[in-house]
C-alpha cells in the first residue's frame, strides 16, 4: 500500500483540500471507497452539490444524513461505503434544536426571519457546519474512517478557524448586550443600547432591527452549549487522527492554491500528510536509446523527434512524433509540480493519471482508489 493508502486507518479523518476543479470530490470519494475495500466502515462527506458524484455512487440523491452506498468492497469483511452531502442550513437547524432549552425557544429561532436569511448564507456558516457534521459523525462512532472534501474556494480551510470565530462571536460585548438586556449588569447600559438600536433602525429599517433583537434574545441561554461544542470541534480538527490531503492538478493556478493551503496549514501548526497530483499525462517510462536514470524526458523527447524525422511519414514515424509530444507535456507538468512537492515535503506524493474515461460510476472511482493505494 502507498503512503497515501497508509492514511486509511481506523479512527482517522481525512480532509481533502485544494482549489475547485482539480477533482477533490472524486479523490475524497475514492479514498472512502479504498477504506471500505480495506475493511473499514467509511463515510465521505461532500460539500459539492454536483449531481455527478451521486450518479457515480449509484444514488438517487445525497441527503444530509449518511446513506449506504451499494458498492463492491471486495473480500475484506466489514467494509462499507457511506456518503452524505452537507446541507448547512439543516445542520444549523439541528444544532439550534439540540441546544434550545425548550421546543418553544427552538421554534422562535427557526421561524425568525433573520435566522432564516443567515443560516444558509452567512459567511463561515458552510465551513463551520462542515466541521460540525464531521464532529457529529465522529461522536456517533458509527464509522471507522471519515473523509471530507472542503468547499471549492480559497477560503476552503476557514472551517479550521470557524469554531474559534464562533466562540469569539459569542463572547462579543455587543452580542451579550443584545442577548440579555434584562440582566442586572446590563441595566446601566440599557439606555445606550436603546440609542444604538434606534440609530441602526434609521439606516436598515426598524423591522430588520426587530428581527435581529428577537433572534439574539431567543438565543439567550444557548451560548454555553454552542461554545462547548465549538471547543470540542476545534480539538478534533487539531487532533493527531485528522490528516489533511492536498489535491492539485499540474496547472500553475491550482499549484499556487495548493501552496497557499500548505502554508496556511503550517501556520496553524499542522502540515499536509499527503499530496495527490491529479489528472497527469503518462510519462511512459524512460525507454529509448539511452536509459541512464539522469536522462530527462525532454532529452528522450528530442531523441523521439529524431526517430520520427528519420522514419518520415510512416505510421511508426507518426507514433514517435506523438510520443515526443506526450513526453514534453509530462516534463512540463513535472516542472509545474516541483515547487509544490518541495513545499509539502516530506509528505508523500501520489500521481493520478488521466483515465481512459470520465469518473462517472463506481467502477471509475474504483480505478482512482487503486491508484491511490497502489
């Protein structure tokens, strides 16, 4: 098994990150499938709402709860593949219901217009709910391996900081002022608070302010539950069983994004545990008139072009010309990847080649899984 495959260990959580369009969701699903084939009960949590992944997994839909995938996991006993697609708003609703002191309090929040507007669109909500869903699955203890693909954006790692941001928000003086205006220590500033609210109302409208005040006051008493939960989520993400897998393709923009993610992880005291270089052209070995290990692909390409010229317009000449072009492409891809490989060292690198067809079913995912663990 490859070094990437060695991450498929009972109790591990793998977080795949990278820019959009590099095949991150496919790699995450393939890792989960590889875990199932290794005898683990594995679950992939996807942020990508694309229908293509549901089709590849053989499912009609991907709900917000783990759904069993009817996949062939080989002869390994106990291996199972599960999947879910994160629904941030539903996850947020479940948190509110969990920490409300009564069903009436939960209903007041869930029906509040401000809450309905922000629960699915507030900056950072998606990232925190991804971490929250991962924590929920870990707490259940139902799965041996959890794999999550992060949102396809430059802020894809924001969910690492989301628990701390939530705690900071709950400790904010203005939040505490609005949440508990009847508390004794706030009575002295209640007049100032009212003046502040009246000023804001002139700008955004009294109805909006009323919704905001009603939302925060309905939240009273729930802060501690949210704060404790956020601390536990942060502890989980910082734990030794959480491994980050960078996914990139051999393009300068995606390599730059992967280097950015790598730097952010190191700034947070973490480091990438593996790099998956996806959709690479084959290198076709180093066969040729010279087989010395220090001969570059560009040298071999030059040799192939010489052979193509000597063979003229023959079919074999055309094949050598085509081989020279492929070797040049592979050499350029390796040059693009070299800085990233150096940046993530000593993390292992797994090169996933272009496959004969698109990954549109479990068979295609299985081929990617075989490369990742070969």
